[in-house]
C-alpha cells in the first residue's frame, strides 16, 4: 500500500493531467452567444423566394448528376442545397423547448421535401435515363453506416454553427457527407419510372439523415445548455421528446 503522501501526489498529478487534457476539448471559449445562434438557425428554417428557387435548381443539378452518373455534379448540388436549415431547426427546437420553431421547421421541411420529390419526378419523367446508374442505386439500400454518418455529421454541423467562425468549411462538408439531396432525386426517379422499391428505399435513407442530424443537434444543444423557451404546458415538452425517441428507435431498427 502506498504512503498517504505518495498517494496524494499521484492523485494530484492525475488531476493536473486531466485538467490539461480538458482544456483542449473545452468548447466554451469558442462559442458564440446562444441567442445569436438561435436567431441564425431560425432564419435558415424558412423556404421562400430565393431559397426556394435555389432548392429547385439544386434538385435539377442533382438529378442531372444522377442521370449522367457524375459524382462531381452531385457534390455540387449538395453544396448548393439549403435542406440543412429546417433539419437543424427541428433539433434545436426540441432541445430548447421551442414549439413554435418546431412547427415552422416541420412545415418548411415538409414543403421542401414535397417540392424536391415533385421536381425530381418531373425531371426523370422527361429525361432519357432508361437504366439506373451506380450513383442512383447507391441511394436505395441504407445501412447502419448511414445512421452513423448522419449522426456525427449533424453533431459537427451544430458545433460549427455554435462557434464564432459559424461553420466555415464544416457545413458544406456535412451537406456532402450526409447526402440529403440525392435520395430525394432517387425517390423522384422511383416515382417517375414506377419502381416503388427505389422510391421507398431512397426516402428511408433521407429519413435516416433527417432524424439523426436532428438527434445529434438536440444532444449538442442540451450538452451546451442552450436557454430553454418554456412551453405553456410543460407536459407537451415531455410528449415531444417521447415522440422523438420513438421516431429514432423506429428509424434505426430497419437499418
């Protein structure tokens, strides 16, 4: 058994080492004011005017990329796409108990998804594509790896948004890694060609990306202790979180 003085020295050295390591992982010095971040995410939730036209243009570009089997064109479409806004907004809304923001995010997300699928369906209905290429087929069979990509991508995205640099290269990187746009185009291809297995497989991949980007956003927001916007009825907050956990569970099981 070590003498008490030696044991104390070991404990002190251990704590000093732990403190030095913790300094490297401490996010607090880099964080922007929470209210400014919430306002920026809230602005990114809406789809109106220019944002809506940019979304439609991005869908056409991604569909063309799938048509010619070009990875570069698809990546370009993902960089242009504004789809990340309402998805991060949903995670932030649940994490801060903001029911109004959650309703807005869900509404705009539904509109964006519907417009994206319809645009892609129209394109593939009139396009000369007769046989699915590898880039298109890759979006029809999601796996557990897609879950992990979406989760860690979403975490990187909200952490980047929370810092003073406001994302830099991180947000475009998350858009590419999680690949939100191509599954919607593939779903449109499935509808246009009557191949429902493509439609449902691609929508499932898109749903995985949506749920786990939102989940990681929610977790980071709770860990960073963003200020809550209280519900009029606090039971509603518990109901929203319970539904979120059910959705997460039901999403991950098939993958």
